[in-house]
């Protein structure tokens, strides 16, 4: 049955409409969860708030279990899902730049746009910085292209990289999430005693 648009279950013309509706819903959930606060987001790096880690770890586990369960039931074919191609060096350098920006500003691009929507000035400055970075990258693309397209590994997943059964990987990911939740709760309690 799935993916829904490529298999004609949902008409292709609805692609952009669905993307906008999902984006609005995602922004609403981010704001409702308090993720428009740079202090909350940066808290994971400073050890006083692990909500971001818990939410995104939960999302990864639930999505993985859901996708493979739907594949097992025949509603989605995991083999047909699009996998973003991996360019190793571009991913490493881009991830490092985004990581520094995340720690320095307390925003990722999605949470920054959510914060802009509610009028936060620091997020507006961050988004302007993103736009300047995109402009520089676009203007000097030929200079960055060897790095950007270096070490092409294809459309691989973690399961492909390690050559493990996807169900075992999901099980290990779930155990890792439970351990991370437990350890961050212990750490958070110790840090709160120091600061409060």
C-alpha cells in the first residue's frame, strides 16, 4: 500500500498540501512542547534538561517500530521508501557546522522557525544566519562541490552499514533509549541539586 503518493493512493497534486499541513502540525507540537525556547534546547548540552534527547529518541524508536510493523502487516513496503543518499565528508562537515550552531544559539532550523513564528528575536537572528550560510554555499558551490559530493556511499541505512537484521537493530535501539532515559534522569537529578 505505502508509500501512499507514489502508489497512487493519494494524488500527486496533494503532495505540497500535505507537506504544509504536516509542517504546521509539527510546528504546533514543537511550540506546545516548549521547544521554541533556546534554553530548553541548549539544556541537553549543558546537562540540565534532557527533554530534547528523550523526545527525539522516542520519535526514532516509535517511527522504526511503526514502519517495520506496518511493513510486516503489508501496509507499507520499507524497501520502497526513499533513503537520502550519503556523502560522508559533506555529512560530517555539515553536521559539525550545524552542531556548533545548535550549541551556540540553542536552535536547530525547525525550532528556530517555530520561534520566529512567535516573534523571538534571537531566532530571527539565527534564521538570518542560516540564510547567509545558504547564500554563501550557493554562490561558492563549485568551490564546495568536491567536499559536498566527496565519499559517496549511496542510499544506505544504518542497517545496511552494519549488515544486521532490522528487527534486532530496532530492539537494540529501544534498549539504548531506555538506558539513555534512565541515565539522563539520574544525571538531571544530580545537576538540579547543584544548581537549585
